[in-house]
C-alpha cells in the first residue's frame, strides 16, 4: 500500500503526551538451571496524529531483553563480550 508524502510521519508529529509506563520482569527458574535475568519494557506515548480529519494514536514501545550466553550477554541488537 502506497502512501502520499503528506500522510507519512514527520518528526514534528512526535509531540510527547502525558503518561507512559515502564516495568521490569525478573525471570528466575532454578529448575531449568538458568541464572536469573531481568528484562525491561518502556512505553512512550505521543499526542494523536491528525490526517484527513482522522486521528491516530502514536506511541513508541521498547523492550530490552537480556539473555546469558557463553560469549557474554546479548541484548537486542547489542553484543557485549566478557
């Protein structure tokens, strides 16, 4: 589906809105013989975007996942070597 240039998101469409949330989850399953690890999730809301008399909600969701590996710790898109 093609969109007109006027329908595409622009940087000035990202107007921060009140609210948002973040949380962490601790995974701890000793029965699996894996070390505990923590994941984080964030939600950043923005003001609605108006196009052709319609409003659309806009938000950014980010999840940071950590998993232990033999060569270091792996995060989404990032590899740290020990």
